């Protein structure tokens, strides 16, 4: 069995190409684009570290997390036609700000080839609580995988929805019976740079400060032990972000 990480975005944050990024937001997030782009303006008024600098550093520490996985291929593209159209391939969609347990690939391989698999995730939202456990009521953003055989009968649009929008991967796309893995094998964090934070209209500095505190609590929790390296890296990034705040 071949394991393929499918990175949903091919945007190179280090390029600082704001026009191209805004075009992409308008294309893929038509309904929320105005609020999202307003969030970018709020970012510029809040931090001297640019949004693109933050996302580039976040992507770097995410790639460091992925490097612990024993995968056969990482696709850095958003085009579903880039996926190997071969049997015995399990495709794992993920964003470039989400992490995995290093045990993920071992667990998937030990279960053998399946039509589709999903697992539990540790999710840090934008609330005051440190984090919540995300089980299978709705599929987490980086908490599922699909075989090529499952995707093949779908139209190109349906394939893209199945891989790009995790909330639609189950009931809308004729997925077969899932293989449920009762283990927390991923972590998802609502960063100050997330679409949720940007479109909320809430001040971004308190979001960053609150997340830093919650990361500290997570580091001290045995449940998050596998993610401690990434959590420490994230604290360094958030510390630099908060330090770059612009005085009013």
C-alpha cells in the first residue's frame, strides 16, 4: 500500500504574492472573501510581521512535522489530476497548517488497504478552552484518507470537494462504509491566520495571545506528548508574532 499526502494548497507563502493570494481567496471562498480580505487589512494594522511571513514560517514547521511520517509521496498541488490514479494508493488530504502523529502511517499500514479511513483529532479552536477532542461526528480537516478506487467513480468536481472540503467528504459524496480508527492521530489548530480568525472580525492580538497560553497547557498534557516538538515551535512563532504588534 502506498500512502500519499495531498497538500490542499500550492501557494508558496514566501513569495509574498498578495494579488495571487487574494485571487485564490475570491475563487475558492466566494461567500466569505470580503470578510477574509478585511481580516488581512486588520492583520496589517495589528502586526509588523506580515501575514505571508507568518504563514511561510507556519508551513515550514508543518513540513517538519510531516517529515516524521513514512509516506511514499507528498503532493504540493491543489489539482486532483496530480493524484496517482493507481490502485492500492491511500490519499490523505491536509492543509499546510495541520499536523499528524508520527504513528499515523504505521497505524494505517497495519490496518491494510481500505476504501476510506477516518480517525480522531485533537482540535484547538478559537474558544477559551485549551482544546477539544474531535471524534467522528464530522470528519476533521486532517482526519481522513481515501483510496483512489473510492475517488475514481466521482466526477472531477466531486473528487475536488472530497479532498478539499472535509465537512463534505462523508454524506455528500457517496463514500463507502468508513474504517474508523479510535485513536487521536492528528492535530488541528485555529491559528490567528486561519480563515475563521480572519473572517470573524475579532481582534487578532488577543487570539494570538490566548493561543500561546493554550499551547502551554497542551504541552503539559500527556494526550499531546507526540506533538510537543511542533507545539514548542509554534510557541516560538507566536511569541515572535505577538512581539511584532504595532502600538496604537
